[in-house]
């Protein structure tokens, strides 16, 4: 579906007022890109810690408020901007509205999916091959195929953190093992484990979209009878126990989860952690050592590290 994307350049303090005006004209929603949110995430003041920040995002920038309008409403843009400027005038200088520069372009609501399809190819992770559903792929001997739906935006296997998890898992997974994937995203790790012979896989995430995506992909791969995806916080949920725990999350969250992990791990069990930046590795090790887990293998790929631990 085609939309007209109207972008208004403003400030953090005026962004809500601008967004309120835009909401009156849009059927496609409003998005706010605010550098102040990035600062809050990086500092932890938002209540959520963002462990990794691309250098390109560190430079302060204007706040952009985007509205997605039906194309036939293009003629209303002058009225929209007059309403925003009237809002600025009523503030009488108490709030800085910035430049209120506007720009517009026509977009396809599914553009990002098409771009993802164009660049994604089968990814070989030892005996696991991650294949987008729209591509034909002939399975080779000893390979297991993990199909991913075209709607998935995360957990494709391309990222080093996911790739390390899948490859390390193949070294330690035993037939019939119970696997727990914490922060499951697209479900790729748990589904790969099921394809490799795990007896039961529990996938957890605090994001309901991730849980729904994991369930969908488990059905698509024919392993839904052995893969259960639930919206859950590992710290609060004490019901699940596993022989292998996988967690591809940021170091800050791993440290928080460390005390809870042993209670979910069966005797002789293994934990695979990924998503760790090198300068956070010692902190993660210390947290899990305190919880009674010792490292048995480490791997670094690109700017990311993974860790294998035993109880």
C-alpha cells in the first residue's frame, strides 16, 4: 500500500505537540525519531539499557516527526503545517519548535520487506542452513533447513551473535535435550535446536511480537509439536528447566539474568551466551561465576563475543 510520508523537523520538547497535530490526519500512524531517546537508552535512565550504540547515532540531531498519510490527502499538508505553526505561536516562545522544515515522499508500506528479500540469501551455519521462504534451496546431506518468514526483521542468522550461538550449539547439543532459548526473537535458535534433535524447546521473550513470530516460524518449520514459545521473564518464571540454555542478549541483561540461570539448568547442563562486547566479557564472566557457572569455551567474531559455560 502506498503512503505519503510527511516529515516535520522539530525539537525534542515540541515533538509531542507536533505529533498530536499529525495524528489528526493520518491513517498510517506517526513515528518520532528523537536523539534524546537514544541518550536515555544508552544511560539506562529509560529503565532499559541499550548495550550497543552505533557510532553514527552518537551525534546530536534534530527530532523528526513522521506521519504516514494516504496519498489523496496530499492537498491537506499546507493546512497541517499551518496548524503546527499555530500551535507554536500559541506557545509564545515558551517551547522551542525548531525549524519546522517539512519534507515528503511517497513510500510503499512494505518497502522494508522487499529490501530484506533482495539482500537475504541462504546462510550456512555448519549443519544448519537458514533459508528465506521465497527462495528455492536443495537440501544437501547432513544439512537441516530453518525456514524464515519474509516478515521477520530480527534473528536471521546473518549477525555474528546469532551465527556463533547456532554453531556452538551444534557442539554440545545431545539428542533429546531440553533447550531453553531466552530472548528468542524470530525463534531461530530454538527451531534450529529442534531440527538438530532436541526433545523439547522452550522459547521465551518479553516482546509479544517476538513470541508470535517464533510460533509462526515453528509452524512453518514443522516443529511446533516440540517448540513452545511464551511471553515470559526468566527471572520471574521458575517453571522451566533445561539441559541447554541459549541467550543471545546484551551483556547488561545477561548480568541481570545470571543469578536466575542455575535454577533453570539441569545437572551437567550447558549455557551458551552471545551478544557480548569484548569490554563487557569479564563482567559477564564474573556474574556467572558467582552463580556457579564456569566458562569452558570462548569465541570472538567481528566485534562480538560468545561464551560457553557449564554448571
